[in-house]
C-alpha cells in the first residue's frame, strides 16, 4: 500500500463522514479516522506474518510506518480540530475550515500527509551549505539510453534545506529562529531570547514589533512577509529555502505552483510580543497535545491498545 494514496482516501472519506446529514460531526469524523487506523493495523496483524509477533508489540506495515502519525495529524488539522477549545481567537475560523475542507476534497496523494503534518526547520546557525543551490553530479548511464528530459530534470540545481525537526515544543529553543511550513503558509518564528543583531541578519524590519498587532492596531511602517527578508547572505539563503519548499514536490517548475492550494505567504512571529499568529503556530505543533487531542506517544499507546483488543476479539 502507498501511504500517500491511503492518506488521500482517508482524508476524503473523513470529509464525507463530516458531511453525513444524519451523523456528521467533528467528533464522529475524528472517531472514524481512529477506527480506520485501528482496523488497518489489526487486519495487518491478523492476516500477515505479523500474527506471530509478540502481542505487546505494535507492528506497522513497512509502507505504512507513518499511518498513525497521519491519523493523529488529520484529527488535529483545521479540517477536524474543535475550534471551541479556548484560544485568544477562534482557530480555525469558519472560513478557514471551509477552505481546508474544499481543498481536502481534492487532495493529492503526494500532499495528503504534508498538509496536516507541518515541516519544521531551524534557520539560525544553519550548516555551511544550507540555503545554497547545489547541482547534482552527472548520472552514470552505463550505456543505457534513457529519457533525456528526465535526465535533464534530475540535473537541475536544488537548494539544500536545513535539518528538519519534529513539530514539537520540545524542539524549540527561545534563542533560535525556526521556519514552519504547513503547506498553506510559512511561519518564521523568532525566539524571545534571539539577540537583535541575530534576527537582523534575516530581517529588515525596523523593530521587533514588525508585522505585529500593537494596541489593537497593525503596525504599517515596516515591510510585511517576504518583503521583510534582509538583503544579506542569511536573507538570501532564506529566500532560496522558501523557493525550494514551494516546488519541493513538483517534478518540474511548470507544475510547482499547482501543488499548493495557494501561494503560501510568510508570516513573521516575534515570540512574546503579542503576535496574533503565535498561538496559531503553537497549535500547529502536532506532535504535542493540542486542544483535547493527545501527544503522538500517547496516541500510539491508544492505537496499540485498540489493535490488541480487536485482534483478540477476532480469534
């Protein structure tokens, strides 16, 4: 089984469950995602060589190692997240949920996991070649003729991305800067303890309240989004990283913009300075408990318990 295909089918089915005129609700849709995950893993244990494995061990199919992670992330996504959980502002709003449902109905296999499980990168103290364009070495064809276009495409320069981190608060340091990509927006997270001279290597905003709401009003005298990236070496690398991420899953530049539902903006977040987006980004750290949902480790324990109970019942 292909994880992307399974994830796309489960996303579309969950949206159909949400739209059920009789039993459709956020709670029921979330529950059915969990039940389908348990059913897949229980049947794998019962009808494959995994049935000889110890009962106390959760066995995952080789190609579906990330299935529990996807299911948990889907339950925490804007599609099915309970917006009544206390936030400074509703998250998601009705418009946001409607938009994600609209996109979820036509989600592609290569984006199904990535649209519910964000990627997190540290963009301070990057490795030497992070953010630089690297041309792959020539392929050794060994005399076998191939498609010249495919070969030419594989030779295009690619930008080396910073090392990815788990989207968890445990991976964040208040003295570092991070980029979170949820496929709908980029969040540039500036830690509370980051010195001014350090974040100025990336940004050209005049103050740390740039692109923030101050006393209920937006500050208008600073550049917004990607216009705030400084014309420095670090800023140039950040622009390269954003460009690469925008076309990461595309086989060619012509298709790159069609993979994301829209042009993902860059959102600046200075921690501890009243940003309306700070709480939103925290809620996208899906490996942590969010709202009424558990952490990934606790969710795995629940899945394991349910799989074991269903497998025992079948015997």
